[in-house]
């Protein structure tokens, strides 16, 4: 999960900084990124558990680590105590026409 983003991706948005009190329930439930969309989960302080639901692999991510999240990967996160994190979103460039 800690691999790099493909070079051609375009930054598209960033989440607010979440804490253990503000981390949305939707991120703690199973979800996926749309096709062509990638994310980087940046743990700024503390730690959380990243769960890859395809493989059932759980990974403890502690500051200053990050996780690259691929399109279509079913995943969720779980709180592990004190936390500050942000998610940066990227998208693939539009396909060039003929």
C-alpha cells in the first residue's frame, strides 16, 4: 500500500484535517475510489489502521507515514487513538482524442 502514485496523475482535492473526533463514519465503513481516482492518506499525528478488504490485510499507519489508495480498492480505516490525518485526491488525466 505504501507505493507511489503514477506520474501523470493530476491533484484534484484535499480533505480537511481530521482528528479522532472528526473522522467521518463513511471512512470507517467499506468504501472505494471511483475508476481513475487515487488517494493518499497522510497520517500527520498519531496512528490509524488501514484495512484492505480485498486481502483482509490490516496495516497500522503511524505519523508521518502515508498510504496510497488505488482506484476500486475496497477499504476502510479504524481509529487507534489520537489522530490527525488528511486525504489528498488525484485523478487520471483526460484521455486525449484522436
